[in-house]
């Protein structure tokens, strides 16, 4: 439950950071306003938007990095489903294998393999070479 909440908060903070960075003006953007190339009137006042947006971006970035570290710590201790296949300490006899699917004699195994295999056998290749279908 905590993992899902952190992931949702992580995505929301990332989207908010992207939005805030795109809204902010660059450091040299005020130079154009002094020469009459832009409007210095903003929604937050003439100088208030920079402080508010900068502080908000800073706190969101801190939250983003803290959640990144917490999520990294949570996922480092999780076991993956692939890891159970790589466990060589358990013998094959103790693992769950369907024994009814394994044929008991060699002839029936060869019959099943020849029916279900897309790979031609050596006899098939030899007959095709003799017939001239496959060049030597």
C-alpha cells in the first residue's frame, strides 16, 4: 500500500516540477523588459513570481529526491519472481514438475518429438538431399 502511494506522489511531483520549470522565465528574460520588448506586469506582481516559483520548485525537487531514495530502498529488498528460477540450491526432484507429461520410454518420446517438432530430423534432410531438393 505504501509503495503505491509513493509511486502516485512521485508521478504527481514529477509532473508539477515539469510544469513549474516550464512556467518560469530565464535569468536573462528581464533584460528584454527593460528595453520595452515585453511586459513586466505578471500575475504575482513585478518581482513576486520569481521567489514563489523558485521556492516551490526547490521544495518539490527535495520531495522528488527523497521519494526517489525511499522507493529505491523499498525495491532493493524485494525478491523478483525470476529469482526463484535461478535458485540452484533446491534439487530438481523437490521442484514441482508435471510427471504425467514426461513419457516413460524412449520410443514414445521420439514419436512425440517428431510430431511436435518443426526442426527436420537427419533422416528428413538425407532424403531431401538424395531427391535433389537440397543441394550438396
